[in-house]
C-alpha cells in the first residue's frame, strides 16, 4: 500500500486499485508464534481453536496465559481434562474477568494449572513440562499453543507505517480514530494490541463512522467517564490533561492510553494524607498527575 498525493494505491500481484481510505484488520495470527521445542510439528499440536465442542473426553493441554489461552481452556474444560501451562506465576496479561474465571476453575479443580512452567518436548501421547519441581510427563491427546502472533512488521513498514522503537514487541502508533501516520490508513485489532474480536468489531465500527463523517462515541467512553467521574470538568479535557502530565506513557497509542485509564483508579489526596507505608504489600503503580509527594527516609528526614 502506497500513499500518493493523498490517494492510497493498493498493489496486488501486477494489478492495483486506489482508495481514499483503507482499514487494515489482518490481525497477527497469520504467523502464530511456535513452541520451538522437539515435537511441536506433530499433528495434534495446534495454534488455534475452531470449535471446542468438537472435543470430548480428551486430555488437552493449553499453553499460554493471555485471554485467548484462558478462553480456550475454559471452553474445553466442560467436556475434557484440561491442563494449562503458564510460564509465569500469575495471569498478568489477561483481562480481570478472564482472570477471575480461570482462577475459579483452577480452585474447583476443573482445570489443572502448571505455574512457572514451560513445554520441554512433545511426544505422540505425552507432553513433558519443565516445572519448578522438575520435569513431569502429562498425557496429551491434543495441544493448543496460544503464544500470540508475530507482528507483520516488515509489511506494515513497507506501507510507510512508523513504529515507536525497534523493540519487536512495539506496536504502531495510531490516533484516537485509529489512523496511522499514513493519512487514510487505519489499523485495528491485533495490529495495535487488541486481540479480542469484540474489540476489533467496536474499533471497526468507530473507524467506518469516522470515515463517513459521523460522530460516534467510542465504545470505551463509558469506562473513561466512570474512571474520571470524580474529577471536576469535562471527561475528555481531563483525559487530555492526564495524558499531557504523564510523560512516562508518551509512547502509548491513544487507544492504549484510554485502556490504561479505564482500568486505573484516580485518587484525590489531601495534604499530609499517606499514600502508602513502608513494608505495605501491593501491586499498585502510582503516577502523580498534579501536586507532589514527600518520601520519608529511614533517618526521619523527608525528600
């Protein structure tokens, strides 16, 4: 795809067509990330799940800890014996709703989870897993590895799309209307870090309405309003004020920043109120939007 005098030229084979706008929604699963171990090319190893109801009374291993892996494991657990392999000790990349569902399934022994574990090798009837306690063998008739897809970065860059860094995990920057740095070229879904179909559908709807010249409220606006509801003033003005204040997140695209805000809690502290104490435990990351804080040192002084 080339931009020439504000017209997009889409080349396919020896032919081409032109367009004022192009919405790219090709996703990243065309090239799924492989296991990279012995036996990952066996017939029962797959990288996507079609119909979960096609499987019954089977020993199935799902590899991954993201939303796709969790949703696949939950769907298969109704009729099968499912083991989930998580290379970390938690489900940090998944949505809160999915985390709650998978943790409940694990507590109820509906799904067996191997934490801090990886696949060692795959054989016809068994899969060997590296666990903190050593290697274990698990019966496996079918395996689904949801390790994400490899971003088609070379293709995107050939279209003139910029990336914020050379980091392989970097995502293209898009505007609040999902437009890339190439005028008229829009990116949605997995290409900008949103792998769920419902997210891509919402984004696609917003893009088409924008191209048609219609004002449409973003699907996540209600979440933004809820997160910033305690602040005085208009929601979008407050959102811009927060973004301008947090330079740490300047490389996030507009959709990514909105998602972060929608999942955050806004605190309005009063003078001398304690934010947290030494030796408190938690996983909260605080950012100062306005004002300042003091830190008490071990000698009793403040900085």
